[in-house]
C-alpha cells in the first residue's frame, strides 16, 4: 500500500503575498485542503487561482475528524493542512493530527513560512537570542498560577492576545512583574495598519487605554533582570 502524506502549510498572517512558491504548488497538488475556516482559506485560494475541495478542521471537530483523515492518508492521498493565518499547530489546530500521523507512521512535511511571533520579536528590540513562547494565557483556570510561575523567567516572553483582553493582560503583567518592565505590543502585522508600540508596561497601558484596539496582537515581554 502506498501511504499518503500530510503537508503542514503556513499561510500569510495578513498580506496575502507572504506565501512561498512551494506552498502555492502544494495547495494546488493536494487531494484536498483541511482548513480552520473555509471563508478565510477561500480568499487565499482565489488570489492564487486554486480550485480545491476544502474540508473543515478546527478545534471543535478535530477529535471527530481524525479517523477519517487518517483513512484518506493511508489510502495514498496527499493532504494539506492550513489555518486562518500562520503555521498550523502554533496556537492553532494541528497538533492532534500531526501526533496521530506519527503514531500511524504517516509521512509529514512542514513547510517553512509565516508565524506572527517572529516579526513581533524582531521588531520589539528585546533580546531575541533566547526566548520562551507562551501563546495564549489561560482565560480563567490556571491563569494566576501561570503568571506567578513566570515571575522568575529570565528569557524574553512571547504571548498572543485578543484586542478585548489586551488591557487586562498588560495590567496583570504590571501587577506581577512591575510597571517598569519593558514590553512591546505588535498588531495587524503585515497589514496596512501594522503597528508596534514599545515602552514600559505603564507607558504601553496608558497608550492603549487612550484608543480602540483592533486586530490580532503579539506581546513581547522582557524577562526578569535581577
């Protein structure tokens, strides 16, 4: 039996031109595409004139769809996995499917490509030689515990956050780590209204308190220095 292959395909985090030639080719050649949100994926496919079947694969159904996807892969099909933006499995669906493929000895290939935290980290001006990626903090259970655990973290820390919780998160950082801790907040990366604002937590809280916050956000927080 000829086994299929799962391709992990990063997609642009904003500007649709930020995609590799190989990613476009893989999307064209795949048997079908697993997508977090078909509406977002259709916009990308339309730009590059790709006509391909899209199958929903997101956090609400990924447990249920695993078995069927594995059957297609074992049947020799080439399947591409994409999310709304960036690299699958980085704070997005993908981990469960990758792990299942490994357990079934199905070949996986992850293409290099866009990930939001990399440009945000480089733009921050904070140390980038050694860092830790935290992704989204827990909304409720475990949040306070994790914030406390990170008080001794010396590496630069990277967080994802929604515009609705930005001020709450920054205020908690100030409470746990001190208002003078340096921070950088990037939003709308690669889009028309891209913005990065840097300063102490007190300064950044003041800035974002004075204006409406829109778009996906990446917070880069300085590690403990003492």
